[in-house]
């Protein structure tokens, strides 16, 4: 049987933690009750869902509600619904960073069709926003400011607390995509709306969550039986909720260990890829990400030649859409530079040996291309 490739694409998704798998099994095999049923089986399932909710909430600010969704994308779409409750048209402006994920960009674009104005705010060449510049564009017409905590392509960590403070000064709300930061870096206390996804923290796919500050209310995204505070009707999967909760709790328990491990992998990778240029900030960066460029290489060819490493091209969005990366373009890279960039994402289950073997494979293929 062919050997599994070395997995260095932990921003796209993460493997399921064995502890998460074990926790989910009884909810797939034995405990089939509907968590919304009033009898004993339902109450048991409901208790498991509520325990999971508390586990996920433990990593989030104290004064908020958590709604389980099918993905972070769904959570972001639901969160944007807050716009329908604000004073439109006097507050009709949405500001988002140019480097936001498609889930935020495309949802904002949908609101543009409903009459909102969308301002895509630039970042500096290191991928970090200038607070002075941002302060100049947030005004009394701004309804929502959206900025992500950790960028999925370049790992840049934005000054979210300061951005939220600027938004609040002008009476705007702050939506933060914390998908790549949750469970890894601390979550600022002053955000209003946040989206997370279990499969980025060694949990199962097809479950995410929307967090929102107490006192905010948004229209339902999915109508029906009124589950999840009436905002997202449909029967929850206790197995997915339990898996999400267990994954979140593991992040808490393993926090120090994971952080030290990821730093060691980053140091090793920085050494192994020292003749590449790093895209994005090295000071304000989540170390599980290394986005690097080697001028004159053809990354599409590199990816087809290097079969033993699963990594991502910098030239295409993580979604595999094939569109040139809007994130690298926002840093000022030209098309050729974007086409010569790759993203390596390290995680809990990688070893330093993985990094060394992957680097040998990738660097050899690069030298063959250039030589
Ligand atoms: N936001 C960021 C930063 C992401 O990396 C992703 C996943 O790629 C998403 C949102 C969407 O998450 P999901 O797959 O749960 O919809």
C-alpha cells in the first residue's frame, strides 16, 4: 500500500484527534436519541450537547451565547444577519480587511446587493492592518467591521482588540472570524460576533459555531422547529457536538504542549526552507503557518511532482478555486510571485522528522526545476 503523504496542510483541515474519535463513538453507535425529545434518551443527548457547548464556550469571552452551526461559513452568514437589525440606511457601511476569507468577503458582497456599501480595507506588506489608516475610514455610517484573528493563508495575527475598540468608538459592531485562532491564541474580550469551526481544531467536519455577545439578536438563518435559540432550526448531531466539545477541551489541556511543539516545528521549517522568502509578518504570526516564495518556480508543477507531501499552493485559495490568492496580492506580491509561493501548515501530529523529509522532497524538486 502506498505510504500516506506527510500532511502539511493543517490550515485547510486537521486530522481528527483520537480522543475526539473515542468521545464521538457512543453517540454514533449507541445513543441515538434526538436531543430535542423530552424523554430520557432525548434528555441524555441534550445534556451531552449542553456539556459540549460549555466546553466550546470555555475558550470564548464570558458574556455571550453559542449557537452550533454546520460550518464556520454558516456561522459567518448568520452573524452578518445582524445587519438587518441595525439602523439602515444611516448605518450602511461594512468594512472588511482585504485579506478576509471568502466566507466573509462573499457574504459582505451579498449584502452589497441589498444596498450596503462594502469597503475592502488594505493591509501593509506584512499582512497587518494599519490602525491609523483604519481609524480614518470607520465612521458614524459604519455598521460592521470584519477582521479575522489569524489569517488562513499567511498566519498573520491582527490586532483585533484595537480594531474592535476603534469600531466601538464609532458605534459599529465587530465581527471576527476566529477560525484559525480559536484553541491556539487567546480570543480578545471585546469582539461582538465570532465564527469557529471544529475541523480546524482536530474535531469533526460539518460542525461550526457562532458566538455573539449577550444583548445582540439576529434574524433566523434557517426556519423550522426553532432549535438553537430559534436561529438555526434542525436537529443537532450529538456526536458532532460532543466531538467539537472534546476537541476544544483538548486544546485547553494541551495548550502549552501544542504551542511549544508548533514553535519547534516552525523553527525547524524556517531552517530547512532558509533559502525561501517568507510571505507575511514574522513578528505577528501564528507559527503553525509558513507561507514561502521561491522566485521563478512553477508551483503547479511542484505540486504535481512532490507527491509525498500534502501542502497548498499560494496561488490558489484554500478552497481550490484556482483564483490567484487575494491575500498574497494584498501584500503587494505580483502574479509571478504569487505563482511561486506555497503554504505549509504544521499541526499537533507533525514531527520534526516530517518537516525535514518534506523539505528534502520539496527542495529537491525545486532545484531540479531551477537547475
Ligand atoms: N474562515 C477561515 C479563516 C477559514 O480558514 C475557513 C476554512 O477554510 C473558514 C472561515 C470556513 O470554515 P468552514 O470550513 O467551517 O466553513
